[in-house]
């Protein structure tokens, strides 16, 4: 029983360290053939948005807004997928509450 508790504590420490590492990493997504690129951190903060000049059309701001939303959502989705995969590697696929 003592061994299981130590193993669980070690897993918890590994997961906390991995969460901190992922929070500091950046993830990027591009949409519209690279017209809009967004960079986010693993902590879900947008750190950069790059727009190609040709995508900025004052007469069609709605398209630009949609592209930005799509790029942000894709970057966040990528961060979530990487985080889930790396946590799964630590837990061996066991789903833990709150993780």
C-alpha cells in the first residue's frame, strides 16, 4: 500500500511539472492559407496575431474576424490536444478527475 501511495505522489509531481512546462510553451495555428496566424501559450494566452496585408479588406471585416476566431480556436485546440497527449503519456491512459 505504501508503494502505491508513493507511486501516486510521483505521478502527481510529474503531472504538475508537465503542466508548468506546457503552460510556458507556445502553439501556433494558421488559417486562410496562412493569411492569419495566431500564437498562444499552453496557459491559453494569445501572444501573437499576424495578418497578411491582403487579408485586411475594410469592406469585409467580417471575413477577417472569422479568420482570427478560427485561428485562435485552432491554436487553443492544438494546445489542448498536446496537453492531453502528454498527460496521457504520464498516466498511462488512466483518466484522472480534474486533469
